[in-house]
């Protein structure tokens, strides 16, 4: 027999404008004996829809053959890392004392690595930065979770702009806080500032800004960021508290048609930037990134130490030493990102020609396609029959759309087109 109890723990807060709160962890008990945290069991028992589709695609490829499966589910870069990456790794391994190369760094990262990140930020964005503002992490997920745990407490709220990356919900709820969804407009998927203002209240701790955006490919303009910054400054003064922007920027370099990505700390002082090298260097499996706390943030030193403390509590100290040494020498370097623009253009042109409705993405490597059926799930299921794997928009907090990750090889893109056309014909939208 299963019995459930609630385990309460107090959450002390270090900032004067925050009070004490309680959160709960659901515990599974069998026969009166505590066994596991039931919420964690639920998370571990069911992968995200994206991961489920990825695994389904692998099984389908074994059954039908790889040439019959077109997996657009996972944002897994297909273009190779710059050749310099392999050269630097070879040099590091062959010429560096293994005890140093593979040994522990400082918990927040090697000083020289953090200095290189800060220097890159100063030179590229004209933003004040030094090593004391940089915390090296195990990719963007560790950056986001460390940042959220640093500045968000139980029973508070974090605003997310929908559609949004599904794991935001998992990361936010792990702090004991609540997700507050604010829909973007469905013309270009840029944020609605009035709707953001309506969502802000005394419980608002932060807002996550993801631009270039996953899943829509939208790139927020300087005007978008200025208006959000002005709104937050005004509401912080009125509420007499700090509301943070947590800028999730793994796609920072992936922009098209001459667009620029505003560096948010230049517009809003209480900003925490979360970055990953997964997309820019095509190293998604290596898990290396950083947190940058704006030095202009209120009590920025305390905020940075809270990030360090959160990393410690979550077990994220000392990001992989070899990869730290690698990115130290790769600042500003990218893979040949032009391949993504070409993939975008091919798919956007073909799908539009076939009758699909797609908002042209301005960056990242995703298309957010309007479902031609009554719901996105039925569209996704219909696509599976043609070996096409698409992620329903419900997972991103917006129904009626599917996400297509076009970071695939050109060969996969081209071979998929007749199947998209056949699917359009079946659905009755083919022009």
C-alpha cells in the first residue's frame, strides 16, 4: 500500500525584502517506511516529449531504416565543431600535466577561464565584467537551475513567455516557486509588455527571457528589451523589491538577416545571464557554460555568492576542467552557423509552398509551424506515419503548433520534403 506524507522545511532568505516561507516535498511511503521522493520518481519515469520522440525515432529507424526517418524533435546540432576545437583538445591533452588538466578547479571555475569569459563580455558587449561575476557551469541547465535557486524562493512566481522551453517549468518548480505563463503574440512571437505588466505582483521574483527563442526562433528587438526593462524598473520601485531578468542565451550567435541580439545587462541592471557553448561550438554533449551576474545588480556580490551557494547545494561545483580549458581558448569562435540559415530557407520556402503556415524565424534553429489539424497532437501523430517527428506545441505552453528543429543535415532536410508534401496532401492543405 502507498501512503503519502508531506515533509516541510523552512526556507531562510538572505535578502531583507524577502520573508520566510515553507515548501513541501512529496514523499512516497510503502508500508509506513519512507522510500523515495515521489515527485522525483514521476520526473524520472517519464521523459520529456522531446526526448520520447527522440527515442521513438531511434526505434523507428531500426525498424524502417534510417533513410525513412526524419527526426526534427531534438535541437542536436549536426554541423561539426570548428577544427580548432579538436586541435586545442589535442594540444591540451598532449602538453598539459594530467594532474592539472584533469584535476579540480576552484568551485566556481578556474580563474583564468572566468577571466577569459569576462574579457569576451567586455570586448563584445561593452559591459563591465570581471572574473568575480562569472560562474562556470555544466551547461545551460546547470546555469539556469543555479540562478533560479539563487534568487527565487518557495511560493514566489517566475514569469515565462510562452511558448517556452519545457524544462523551465521543471527548473522553476524545483525551487518551490510557481510558473506564471505570459503568452507572446502569435504574429511574430515577440513579447507583449502589457501582458507582462498584468502578470507582475508582489510574489514575482524573476522573468526568464530566451532570445533567440526556443521554440519560435524569435529574436527580441532592442525596443522589446528596453520596454521590458523600463517596466521592471518601475514595478520594482513600486513593489519595493528586486525582480530579476534571467537571460537564457544558448542561441546568442544564431541570428539571421543582420539581426542583433541585445545584451540585456546593458539595459537592465538586475540581470543574470545563462550561457552555453553547446550550440555556438556544436558541443551539446560536452555540457559547458556559465552564469554571468551583472555587476550593476543590487548587491551583486551577494547575488553571485548565492549562485555559488546554489551550485554547491545542487552539486554543480567545478565544471569539467578539460572543457573549461577548451572554452578559455575558444571565446568568440563558432561553428559554420550559415548552414542553419540555409536549412531554414529551404524548409520555410517548401513548407509555405505546400500550404503550411509558418512564422519566419529570426534566429536559433527551429520552425514553429501552425497545426493544420484540430490540434497539434493529431498533426504530430499524422506526421509520424511519414517518418516525420515533430514536437507538439502543448509541451511549450502554446497549443495549436508544432516545433521543428532544422539543425539536421542538408541530406535529411532535402529527403524529408516529398514526405512533408505528401502529408500536406493527406491533410488537404496542399496548394
